[in-house]
């Protein structure tokens, strides 16, 4: 029985599994054979599976013909490649929708709801708010409590989604309660699933300066330069701090307000690459005394 491509959301995983099955059935079906059929370097297939090489339009068609039989499979494979190799969120979202719309799509139905959960910033807020309010049926009151405010319709639809995802459930007294712990976008989440959520929250963060006094919010930025090793260490520090915050708020005894903590770390310049190492001499870079520019809460 051949492997169904419609169970995959990663074309490299599909190629790996499909190759292993074909190779097990016929040892002649090797990396070298694939290279000869597609007219590429013999080492290229390994690099593609490892993620160090992407598929070009020519290779997309070639691999589709080699590993897919029916037209629907080939079309799904092409959309899958474009989805995985998308450079922007909108492009990624476009091809994801094409995959999900396929009548042969076999990925667990919950996936669609998971994407819907991260598609709106307020689902996470309402999940927290529900356990705080006394009257959970007063949708209008909850809508007005959220910052920025929601509509009654948004609140109702969000609660329906949260219950369908089993992120909330009713207890014996008929009140909604959270059915599991914190829901986090994480550091390694699926990019399409989370990017829209992050983008929306970043937009909301930009309005916090106007909507809240500096006693109610804490915003700051830090600009610095470092090497790749230090960058990796800073990322680890952020992960550890994030976990520490989660542990801290889990022990909060009298919760009375919902907050959002956002952490962003991204480049503000192009890398120097190999510059500064000509003739074995390290290039000296002029820096300010501290090498750091910090802006605190105002």
C-alpha cells in the first residue's frame, strides 16, 4: 500500500517516507537513481531531505512526477512545497488554505480549529477572562472588559470555538473552567499557525502606549550587537525567563486582570558575514562605550 501524501503537512517528511518505502520494495530505487531520473547532483536529494536545499520549480514538477501518481496528488504536493517554502505569512496562509480545501486532505480535523484559535488574538484573552467573571452568560459585559473591546458576536463565537477545542469545559455547577494549563505559541510552533497571532498582538502592543498609563504597562526596547553564539545564549535566556514567568503566574492567588507579555528578538542590520577576516586579521569595529542602546518605559 502506497503512502498517502494527503496525511502530510511537510513535503520533506513525505519524500523521506515515500523514498524509504520505495527503496524497501526495490533496492534499485536509490538516491543515485533519483538523481539520474531528475538530472541533479547525487547528493542533492539528501540535502533536500535535511532541509539545507529547497525545491526549485523544475524540481517540484520532477519530484511530483516521480513520487505521485494521480493528478490530485501532484497538485497537493506542489501546494505543499509552496506552503513549506513560503517567505511571507500571507503566502503561507494562502497555500495552507489550498491544502485544507483539498477533498482528500487527511490531516486530523482538529488542525483546522487550531489554526482558527491562533487566527484571532482575543481567543486566548477570553479563555482567561471566562474564569474571572461572575456571570459567564453576560457576553456584552465581557466584550466591554477586553482591551480593545470586542463585539458580542465575537465573544459568542470565541466561546464556541474554545469549547469545541476542549480548551474550556463546564464543571458540575455549569460554569466554564479551563480544561488544561497555559496555551502558548511557543518557540517552535508552526509558523503559519502562529504568525498571524503574533502579528495581531504586535499591532495591539503599539496602541498600549495610548490606551494605558505608564503605571499600567511596561514597555522597553534594547538594541545591541553580538555574535551568533551570544545570540543563541540570549534566546535560551528568553526561553528560561518565559518558563519562569509561567511558573510565577501559576501561583498567583487572586487573579484580577489579564496581561500580555511579548518578547521579540530580531536583527536590525545585515550580518557582516566574513568581512573583517581578510589576511587573518580581525576587523576592529567601532562601538559606543557600552555597545548597547536601551529605551525604558515612558
